[in-house]
C-alpha cells in the first residue's frame, strides 16, 4: 500500500519538479563528489588546522576528528538514503516538511539559505586578504566585487557550468592535500632533503599526545564539526544529478572517506612534524598564510615557494566555498518558492534551468552582508556570522530526525525496503548516534561561557542565537498554518517508475 497524504505545498513541489521548465539533471558522480569536497575542505584545514593540534595535542586532535568523522559518516548514510530515494533540490528542507512537520521544513530551508548567503560574504572578505598577499596596495572591495561577479556568472550560465567550475576548484584543493600528505610522509621517514625527521618525538613533547584533557578535546570537536560542514551539499545537488539512484550512494561513500582521510592524515602529519608548542600553530587568520601548517611543512621540505603556492590554493578554496554556497542557497530558495514558502518569483527558471531570481537575491544578500563588514561597525557583521554558524548543525540535526521518521513511516506503511535505491546499513542506531552527538556539539559550542562561576550572557547569546530563531520560525509557522507533526500513517512516499528515475 502506498499513501498519498501529505502537505499540499510539498506535493506541489514534487509535481512541479517534473514539469517544464525544470531543473536540469546535468551533474554526474564526479561533480557530486567534488561539490561536497569543495564545500567542506577549505581554510579550516589549510590555515586553522594547526590550532587544533596546538589546543588538544596531536593525539587529542586526531581523536576529536575521528569522533566527529564517525558522526558525519552516519549523517551521510542517512542523507544518502533520503536523497537517492527522493532527489529534490530542497533536500532536507523537503524531507523535514514531509516526515517531521511543515514548519520544521520551512525553518530548515530558510535557515540554510541564510547560512550560505552569509558564507558568501565571509568568502568575499577572505578573498581580499588572500589578494593582499600579492597586491598589497590595491583596493580590497575591487577584488571582492570581481570574485562575486565570477561566482554569479558561473552559477547563472547553467548547472553544468557550475558543476565543471566546482570540479576544478575542488581538484586544486585535493591535489594540494594529497601533495602535503605525500611530502609529509616522506619527511617523516627522512626521505626528503629538508630538515631532519623528528620521528615520533613530537608526540612526547610536554603533555603530548593529549593536551588539556577532555575540555580541550571537546573544544577541538567543535572546530571539527565546523570543518566537516558542507558534506550535506550533495543532498542539495541531488535534485540536478544524473541517475541519482546510483550516483548519489556512490558519491556519498567516496566523499566521506576522502574527506575523513584528508583531515585525519593531514592532522597526523602536522602533529608528527610540528610540535604542538610551536607558536605558529596558534594562528587561525587567513592572512597568516606564511605560517599555515601546510606552508611550514612545505618550507621544511625545502620548498622556498611554499607560501605563494599555498596562497593560490587558499584562493581556490575561498572561491570554491563561495561558489558552492551560492549554488546551495539559490537551490534552497528556489525550492522554498516552489513549495509556497517563499515568494513565487524565486521559482522562475531560465531556459537553461537556472533559478535566476533566487540567484540574484542570494548574491544581493551576500553582498550586503559583506558591506556591513566594510562600512559599518564590525559588530553587525560578527552577529550575522554567529547567527549563520549554528545553522549547519541545525541542518544536520534535521537530517538525522527526518531519516529516522522517514524509515519508521516507510516500515509502518508496510512498504518494501527493496524500493530504496540505497539503504542506510546502520538504522536505527546510525541516525540516533548522529543526532545525540550532534546535539552535544551544538549545545557545547561555547561551553566556556558557562565556566568560571559567572555566565557571559553576551557570548552565550552571540553563539546560540541561531537556535531560538530557528524555533521561532518553526513554531510561528505551525501557529499560522495550523500544522502538526506528520503521523507515520499519513506520510507520503512517492514511488519511482523505474530505478533511478525522477520522482514522482
């Protein structure tokens, strides 16, 4: 038996996805893989990774990243099951509306759109710092305007154009990380002609390998959580992927293991070659490319041009993150409009299947947020940044909840699990573990503000403001629309006509 009961707006979006004009399914498996890698490997790895080793020691940093990596793995298997079965551009916002509550999907979608729109502003500000390395006397606003124009054009041409650009942006980062790990490994074994290998001596310096105990590991776990954000982009791109029943599960598996290995192996190399007491590891500013742990290792290997190379890599990381952010936020706004949860004009598509009005709105918000960092008090910009920082974790929580209720409803209606193109092998423990750990990471973002006998309420509000705003949007929608939690018996499960076909 297959039920067809669901929220009218959500059903409308699924129907409209198959009507002309529609989003083009032009993204292959290689595009999906690189989109997710491009969204999650960036300046956090290239610049700020050394701070993790400095804070918790090489052993503590490794343990924290492995733990968060396990959480992300379970989240990706949950998203893989949902996205392979129902590949729509709204991704977890659509799943939240169908399998949790309409208001839940509404709040997820708007928060995620805002998150990436502000991320564009962050990347524009970062691009200025990168270009100042080569052109110290030029106007930073000029570079930001140029890069915003490039991101806009790459997204406006077609989804294929975006996918190809993101593929090459991400490939530069992948090559840099692989080269770093390879050269670092050669240095560890004393094969390179640079400085003498320290062996494992840096794992026994001071309090290494674990520094600062459990509180330090928790702090690094927070950093690791932010570092892995972007892997969920593959769910947003599912709505424009070719043969999603096959490409999405394959891309999910490849993305997770590659990202985990990149982070874990890179931190292992840093921990072995650079003592956690090195003051350079404390630097987390993108402008400190000359003391990036990647730059330091390359220089110790005898590469004098390391700083310039890493600056170019960081520039590609900045453009990649901004490009992915513009794509993700545009598609989320488009889907909200199709569902009737945003102005209808944002659902209009060009002949090439690009939601141009949604793209314009996203670019405009990114530009305005960027201008607040230039011409007004920077406190406005910092508050915007803090507000967006929590939404990635909220999206992860939404994925875990939606998948758990999706599978429960699927089984409650007596549907055959063989209908699922990809089945998460860890249900129900996977989404439950991911939800629990993600909730701890989310609530523990600024646990230090509660320490010391006096609560720093300003710091608490700056960190956690995203949570009450999300709840206000969710509960406000429920009150206005009179919605409720979707019962398992009332859930809508579209049936693809053939494996890998578009739903419904």
